[in-house]
C-alpha cells in the first residue's frame, strides 16, 4: 500500500477508508450505467477537518479527487476517470443538519445530507425547503449545490443558486472558505459562493451549505390536465399564474407515450385522466396562507381553460394520497425510461415561450434524420426546460444507438443553440456533455473558465475530466 494511502487510512479509520473492489464497485458506475471509472481508494471523511486532511494530502501528492454524494448525477459528473489515478471522495458520512433557524429562515446542512432529510428537518422547524426532484431519497446537498440542481419547483422557488445562502468549502490547497452566515445581502465584489455553485466539484469540495427556507405551505392543489394542443400550455400556465397570484410551483409536461411507459412499469398505477391526450401537464400550486381559497381558484381557472379550448380535460387530486399518485407518475418517468434501456438523453432549455415550438419542430426533424428514433420529451415546461430524450427503435440491442448517439446529440444541441438555448439546463456538464459543451461554447467562454480553474486549482486535482475538456 502506498504510504499516502496508509496515512489516509490511519487518519480516517475503517469507516472512512475502503479499497476493496466490492466496496468500491457500487460507486464507480454512474446512475444511468453509462460510465464506469476506477479509483485508488474511496475515502469518506466525517468532518470538515477530515475533508481538509484529505484535500491537503491529495494536494501534496498531486493525487486527483473525485467528489461524490448520492451518485445520482445524470451526466456522470461524480464518477472517477477510468485511469484509476483519483481518490473517490465520498461525502456521504457528512450528514449532520447543523441548525434550523426560523428567525433567519435558514438551515445549515452538511454535504452528505440527503434531500428528503432536508425536507423533514425544515418541516420539523415549521418551514419548507422548496427544491424537490425525483432523486430526493438519495441526492445529497453537496451534489445539489455543485450541480446547481433544479427539479420540479423551480418555476416558483428557483434553482439551488437561488436557495443557497452560504457555503463552507475546502479549496484545492486545503484552505477552508467559511461562508455559512445566512446573509441575505452581501456585495463585497466577486462571489465565491456563486462560482462554487454549479462548478461540479472542479474548484473545491463543498462541505456544508446554508439553505433558504420559506413559510410552510398549508395547502397544495395538484391537478392533471390533457392539453388541447402543446402550444396551449403557455396560455394555460399564465392563466393559472394570474388566477392564483403567482402560486403555481410546478408545471410539468408528460407526453402520452411517456405516461404509457411509466404505467407499464408501475402496474398498480392509473392514468389520472380517462382518455388519451398526446400532451398532458401536472400542475401544482401551493399556499402558506390559512383559509386561502386556492382549490376553488384552481378549479375555476381550469374550467375557464376548458372553456377557452386550452385543455381537453382536467382533474384535481381529491386527497394527499391522490396528489402523491400523480407525482409518482411524473417522478417515475426517468426510472421507467432507464429500465427500457439506453437513450440519447438531453436536458435542454429555451425560453418558456419557445419551448412548444422547439419540441414540435425538432421532433419530426430528428425522426426524419434518424429513422426509427423515438422522441420522449418531458419535464419542466414552466421553466422552458425539457428532457428531449431520443430512444432507439424498438428492439435495438444497443447497436443502432451506438452508431447514432453522437450525431443525435449534435443534432439536438445544434437545434437548441440555434434557438438561443442551452444544452444543459439542470443536470450540468460532467463527462457526458463535456465535448458538446466545448463544441458549442461561446467565444472565449472556455478560456475564461480555465483561468478561474487555474487560479483556484492550479494543480488540477479537483474532479479532473469533468466540465472542462483537458487542454491539448
Ligand atoms: C427529471 O426531470 O425527471 C430529472 O431531471 C431526471 C431526468 O432528466 O431523467
Ligand atoms: Zn429534470
């Protein structure tokens, strides 16, 4: 064993150090099973001091670090490279909620805290942490911050960037940035916090975050509607917002083909609507005001939308259990798709107003350019962000997709770029979007990012291979 690794094992103890192949294996392949890496060992520090020890030791030896939380990255951003030079730095043992403050409307959670535990802690303090996504049972705070995660309530509450008030971070030379104070305003020049949010672990290791809380909703109204046609979604969204005074928190698109896929994998589930509708939306509004007649308002707005020909049918969940059943359908989309096999996955955004046109134009273009391709577009329509995934023809054993995936990715990303949009709205760049990001980066963008990287991580030990392509 290398003396460096022995030092780590001695400092972190048996719970904090592993190098047996079977212990590492579950953490070396990304969630979608596309990328498998190798690591010297997995270290799992349990405190800020231990993280600092690991980073300092790695910096001294020039050993790369691959930070990882719940291993739910959609872009293989938390999988070490295949060269086996890196240490896998698991943050999962840093799982304390350090404080919940009702006065500051803030919660301090360590990097390894699971999102659903943040939700529970906020609720125990009579508050609400309003970021939620399908992987809430395993995604961790450090990963959510590092990828500037989005999810299903961005429409009203924003992404992690809007919800992160402060960070504690170990920088690449082992220095600690203590920035957890929940200041709502701080205008002292460059904002290191905002550089670290979305940096995908390439500038430092986030060890804890101060998260913004909001008043706890006392009521949620969850509805499911079949759209008369896709562009009508925009009028419907703005109608619901106007009627509720901006209380719409989710506006999620599901195509009928996606719903069919989910229903095939969840035999006990039922479609919320009686008939079939090519495009459907899950809408949720919430209120923290007791006595707010939100349900009646949503019901009336849906009736008006029906009358105006925006929707063909709609139903409002009559109980918390029914609302949960609606959400289960939405949140199972990705898992159902994964079980069906590989696809060319995209995470694109254009303006909210352009998204229906993007879907309606790009779908037939992809189908014509790649005969047999099956488009599955779903997601956060209210944010102008849709997962425009392209599935191979039925029965493909991987050969068709392998042959076409790069060209499909380029096709979709070119289309979104032509509309002034982005090829990564909420999943980040990681490895799987890295070359496309570099291909379509704005002039000077990569150089500018590289100079920040060079300033904060001159030895290049922080999550190498992710986000920025290696320099030639
Ligand atoms: C979702 O919206 O369900 C997630 O971002 C996961 C996915 O894109 O598959
Ligand atoms: Zn998503």
